[in-house]
C-alpha cells in the first residue's frame, strides 16, 4: 500500500477560514478551530504523496477485489484521502454503489434520453450514503484509540455508526435522536445493532447541540459531519460517479441538503481533483432543501449570503436564526432525514457553492413524494429526502437552468425501505391513512399512486378483479 500521510507535514487539519488558517495534527480529535471556532478541513501535501497521474489508474484495483481495501468503494481511492494508516482502516465493504441511467425519471425531469443518472447510495451496508463517511471517521476514531463514538441523527448517521460499532466491536455507539422525528426503518437499525440510544425531548437541532456538549464533557468521539474525516470518505461518492461515467465529468450534481456535509464534501472532491489535474472542469452543484427545512435556500437565494472568498457575512445567518427562534419555528417536512434548520456545515457549503457555481432550491413535500414515486417506478426506490434531488432537478429544468441535453446526476442518498410509512401512505387506498400521515404535511394528491385493490375473500371475485385491473 502507498505512503500514508500520518505526519503533520503530509496531512493536517486546517481551519477553513482563510483569515485564520490555523492548523492541527491529524492525530487530534476536534470538530472546530480553537482560534476562531470555524469548521476544519483535512489538507494534504499532494506534492509529497503518491497520487495517480490519471483517474483511470484506480481501475487496476478492480483486479484485487479480494483485498478489503480494494473492494471498498471508499478505500480503493485511498490515495485521494491519504490520512489513514491502511492497517487501521475499518471497512465493511461500503461504497459498492451503482450509477444508473434512468429513462423514466429522465423524462419526468424533462431531460433528453440518456442524460439523467441516479447514483444509488441506498446500496450501502446500512442503506444510506453515510457509510462512505462513517468508514473514514470510524477509522480515525480507531487510530486515536477511541472507545465510544456518538452522533445526533435524523436516523441514517445513527444507523451507520451503530453498524460499524456492531461489526467491528471496537467501540460503543451512543446515538442521540429527537422525539418522534425518526423513521422506524432507521430506528430499528440502531436498536438491532445494539447502540445506546438516547431519545431527547426536542428535534434534530436540539439533539445536535446536546451531542456536542456531551461529547466534549465525556470525551466521546463525535462522528457527525462537523468531523472533517467524515467528509473525506464522502468525497468518494463523486469519484465513483466519475468512474461510472468512464471518467467524464457530468454537467450537474444534484443533492438533497440537510446538515450540508455531503454537498461540502462533493465540492472538496472536485476542488482537489482539479488542483491535481485529474479533471479538466468542475460540474455545477444544485442543493435541494425541503420547503419545511429551507435555511440554506433562504440564506443563499433570498438573503444573498455568500462565501464571498472566505468573508461570509455571518450576521445574515445570526439574524435569520434569531427570527426562527422568535417565531418558535421548527423544521417540518415529510423528508425527515433533512428536517434540519441549523445545518452545521453551512459555511463549508457556501464555499462549495462558490467552487461549483452552485444553486439552491426548495421543493414541497408534495413534489418530493411525486418524485419519489417516479424513482420507485424506475426500479431503484429511495426514501423521501433522496427524492428531493429529483424534484429539484425537475424544477431547475423547468426554470431553464438545467438544459435538457446536459448530463445530470441525482444522488439517491437513502434506501427505499428506510421509511416505508411515507411510501405506503402515498400509495394507500385508505383516505384516512393518507390524510393522517401526509395530509398534515400539505400533501393533497398522490399523482402516481399504485393503490392496493380491495377485494373480498372469494375466488371468483379475485379472478374478476385481476382481469379488470390488468
Ligand atoms: N439524505 C439522507 C437520506 C440523509 O440521511 C441525509 C442526512 C441527507 C440526505 C442530507 O445530507 O446532512 O450531508 O446534507 N442525514 C443526517 C442523519 C442528518 O442524521 O442521518 P447532509
């Protein structure tokens, strides 16, 4: 295996704010800069590291799929996230995810045939993209000898952490969730995998604040996406997209926005690839919020907040958060995975938007569920939050910002079975169930519902019903 950048001169942590730029050893555990409180990046001295001259060189690893580090869709790109000692890597075969062209979803979005792709991250071991980042953060935690790891979660991060702890037996998982704000599919994973599950009276934003306090008080390793190592793993989603497109750069990456870790990591991936001369251009980024949790949209598109080359006007954010508090406004969307009002990676994401010439949109729960039904019909299926990417691509197509002949990749972040309640309610023939689960979210119709046919328990009646409906 290649040289590893465990020394400060080859890889280090650095404050993202250009006016600060404070650096820290990769062996330190931190989620913010001591000097100015901002987020951190992992930075590499590429000149002294063995980086392939062409992305295509990674294909050689396919031949060595019997080696765990080559089988992993994260660690086969180890040279592009070289902070970890290969001996310490904890992998459970994450990142073996397909990119599929979808004619059905493409036509729903309004694209020319062959131009719409779905990156299906639901195929990960715990059923969401989180495993890409978890293997990286978990590896770092293991490297520094952590015995407990914690996160706040809307469900997927916790399922992922619980799984890595359970399989590796290296750490205990301590997870924080809000009350009633987690789908049963995700909660059942954490419980099954044996995580210590703390459900607090409050929502994700409250749980996030508490887990930060608890981690620092009890010295528990924090794996939320404020952890810069998490984002190193998530960069590989972009490497695999390129790999599936025969190393050609698409025109658009469209991703749901919650805590904004994924979008931030995608921008870092492309920034580094460009810096290394491994790609000749950077695709545009579209981040899609749910309307009931639209902080990024509000701040960027309505209030003009920008990274501004490292000088964002944080007063715009402070004023908005004060307004939310004064109005007692809480995030509320059927896409529970992205039901977040205070995204922890906001400033990193602003930098990413600048780097990828990005746009932000918000979509309603109705648009999310209709898009989700289309994804389901395409044969992949996803949870509601993931479908925000498809709904957002359709909106940008209708606005003329995405051209029908451009190449668009929507990231399907989580598996269909993560949240069957929303799916069944959408398709249900029981109006009361529809209204109970969806009506209160402003969903008034199910344009693509596949309703169960009610029929009495009688052979002839069943035959008649099949003939009538087929
Ligand atoms: N899609 C799914 C399925 C998610 O679970 C999340 C985040 C996102 C999108 C948003 O990604 O935070 O990087 O912008 N889920 C987190 C969790 C918050 O706790 O599982 P992001």
